[in-house]
C-alpha cells in the first residue's frame, strides 16, 4: 500500500515565524488532505488538495502529484497553530482508504 | 464549531460495562466513519458506513459494534472492552458514498471525539 512520510516529526517555532511542512507519498494519489489536530484533540480539515495550490489565510498548501509530495506553509505563526499536522492520502485503486502520515508536531512559543 | 457532534466527550468504563458512543451530522453526508486514535499516533480507520450500510470493517474485534440507525446518526456500542482499548474515538463524515467506485474524494469532517478510558 501507499507509504506516507511527513517531515519534520517535530518543530518548535517562535511566534511570528514561518514554516514549511512536507508530506511525501510512495505512489500516485487521487486524494490528499491536510488536517490540524489541536492540543485538545480536535481534528480540523485544512485542505483537500490532490494537486495544485490553495490558500486559506495564513496557511497555504501545494501538491505536486507527479513528484509525489505536498507542502503545507504556515506564515506568521501563532500559538494557536500549535498541535499536530497530518497529511492523509488515498489511491482509489488501492482500497480507497485515507492513509495517514505520522504527523508533524508543531509547538509555537510566545 | 464542528458540524459533526459526538457524545459523550469523556467516558470511563469498566471491563464488564456496556456503553455506547454517539455521533450525529446534519450536512447530508452519505458516508460516516469511526476512527480510533492512540496518543501520539495518527487516526486508524475502524468502520465505514455508506448509505447507512456497513461498507468496511477493518478487522475490528467484536467487542466494538457499530450501528447506523439513519443517515445522520452513527453509534458505536462497546462491550467487554480491555484497558488497551482506551483511546480517542473519532467519528467523521464525508459527502461521497463508499464503494461502487466512490471513495473519500470530498473533505473528511471529524467530530471532537470521545476520550475513552477502560479501567
């Protein structure tokens, strides 16, 4: 099945800094989603982005499907950005299930 | 606020108890899911319902019994659980039904979860 690798596993930032999170996947995908899980366990869908670029406020994401990676950009980070960021991918020909990466744990310090 | 509502938020149960987790969504989504998440790990898929029918069971032990009474509700009945079943249980929904060539093409929306402790 598809392997999903996220980097870095952990990241500590000072408030106001920018960061880039990476998601590599081992096979072609039809579906890629980024999620943020806050320290209380809430899991929020940030982007549905199987290809191309999307922006939502201070967050943006780019998926280059042909090169099998996706990037999540966080600009002007805030303490509320802390938590775990998961990338999840799916290949319709491989059972059609979302496969989650191990996540990047982000801590933004004031 | 999340559009997928889960109750209760916290649950403590003994190994001989029977309890149920509840999930509700009013977005008209046709697929609903149960995930289990242990600390510091990604969510693991347990069950998928499509059009109120069980489409996927990821070889989950029978002490977990899902039920979909209607298109908006999803339950997870718990019986004779083990301490290692303690985890965050997440419900999710998506627009597209499962099976017949459909997959989770639309965004997956999660509830806030039920934090379960088995003593």
